């Protein structure tokens, strides 16, 4: 291989830093100029790479709407990227039987362990449960729930007894309301978060009793990787959004149909992006709190947490926007040449 | 407008030039002060073409290598003139301020 051929090969490698559109339009003449300039220094090579990367981020000149579009696409893909990171960082809730196996020891000899799984838009999936002793245990108190959970390996992070005295209020129709002593219980084990209310056994003179027990929910808590993955996903999505806009802004300017579909995709994406932003605010407000566990990606689930929004709207818009965006990418894949240039003969 | 961009436009005012020719004329115009690297040159050429300030004049192949010549457009000449006027005004205003400097300077 001759020196010149080796140099051309090196320049072609360096030019890979530039977007394909730029290389196709200017790559050959750049190589000619670089050959005429002589062997580039290491600093020149790095400068060329930096210039190429900068070109990838550059939007077409003199088109303010493109800047607005780029900011919106960056925001939208940033939010979807953060949602993807949130999904990756959120292990699923274990099977119901597995969770109840961990919770049942809160009540010795439980009579019923009613449970059902709930998916809330915006929040982590939870398993709601109610535990009660099988037979009346007059000595049963909220302390038994705490002892049982600790014995089963749970770490109690909060146990707050309600100072109100227990009471039984009966109406003239002999309908009685049992207001038993209670305690708020928060506990953690192996990444699971239990939040619930324990109540004492309470009986009146006739033997009618509130049997007591523990009721609450179990969710998968945010692990150490949740926030880093969510933030990384958001940054990666935003970066992709800007780079895609910079790349496709040149292509769609000569394709009105692609430009129209880009606008449609952005409009359709607005509801899910807004739902994600609202959920990000909720997540931020509950980061250090206990109880509710917000997960960003759950904002895309049906039955939105946004007021007055039909259950199907958010997931349907997210899917439709993704489909239209893919269509725009397909519509814009052709190449273009520098207008007005004539080919060398 | 940045100085390299101004000098590129100025370098194309007299006649169409190709990439290496632009590097040379810019070095001449700036008395060697501005040495255009390919990354700077072609980034500027891309922007200036998009803005309609320069355009491709013609292309030729020399020893199998593509050379593309650029020329200044009417809009480019107007932009260059406006930028020269602006710099001139600033330069004259700065010069006037320098003349007002007290003799001997400040302590």
C-alpha cells in the first residue's frame, strides 16, 4: 500500500466522526484538501474528530423551528429514556404466594390471608393483603405483628402506635363500631417494602369481637440502581433525541410528508410525555418518603393518574407515537447530494 | 461573525477557490495568524453554503482527486460588507477611546 493510500485510509477513518450526510457531501474534497495540507499532527487529528462530533450535534442554520423541534424531541425521548431506565431498574413483584409466605408470620395461626395484586398508574405494583388470627386470641396486640414480622426476617423501619384508647360505640339498633388500638407498620425485607396497619383484638361484654390483625400492602422498593438507571436512561434518550433531530432535520426538509408526520408524532406523544413529567415530579416528592413507591415508567400504564384522562389514552398515544416515529425514520432514509454541484469527469 | 468566517468570505471575494486555496488565502490575509484546520474550514463551508453566503462554482478532478471550488454569492458579499462596516465602527470607536487615555497612564 502506497503512502498516499495509507493516508487516505487514515483520513477516511477520521472522517467517521462526521455524520454520513456530511461525509457523502464533503468527504472526498476534504480528503483532497487534507492530502494537500500534508501529514496532520495528532492535535489536527483530534481537532478533526471533535469537529465531526460537533457536526453531528449541529442543526441546520437559520431555521428556528428546527431548534424548537429539537428541544421537544429531546424532551420527549429524554422522558421515554428515563421511563425505560426506570423499567430496567424496577424488579417485578414476586408471586403472590411468595409474598404471602413472607407476610403470614405477622399473625400466628392466621385465619385468612386475603390478598390481591394491584397495578396503579404511576406507582410500583403492589400486593394488598389482610391477615387475621384464625381463632379469637384475646391477648393479640399490635406488638404480636411486630414480633412476628421480625421473626420472619423483616426489618421494622417504623412502628407508630396510635395513642387513641380503644372504644366500642353501639347505636340504638345494636350496631356496634369497634375502634381498636392500632399501629402503623413499615418494614423492609430483601428489597420488599411492607406498609400497613396492625390492630388489637377487641371484644365487648357479649363476646362480639374485632379479631385484630394486620392489613396493608407490599411493594418492591426502589433499589440502589433505580435512580442511576433512570437518570442514565433520561440522558441517553435526550442525547438520542437531539442527534436524531440534527440528522433528520436535513432529510425531512425536502420531504413535506415526513415533516407532517413528525409533527403528528410529536402531538400524539404529548399526553404520555406529560404523564411522565407529572410522575417524575411525584417521584421527586416521594423520594425520601415512605409508603407510596412511585416508578416513572408506570405512568404509561392504562388508567392514567392524570385527572379526566381516559384509561386507554396514555398507552395508546405512546404506542401510536412510536409507530409514527418509526414511519418518519423509514420515510427519511434516502440520501441527498449537494445541490448545484457537477460531477467531475 | 467569527474571524475565520470573515476571512473565508474575504478570501472568496476575488475569485472562486477550492479548500486548500482557501486555507492559503486565509493564512495570507491574516499574515499567518489564522491557520484553518480542515475541521474548521469544512464546518464553516457547510454553514455558509446553508446560509446562501457561498455556493459551489464548479468541480474538477486533478490527478484523480476531487476539487470543489466555492464562490461568494451576492448575499455573501453583502454580509461581508456589513460585517466589515460593523468591525470598522467598533475599531474606530475603540481607537477614539484610546486617544482619550491620559498621557502617562494611571498609577
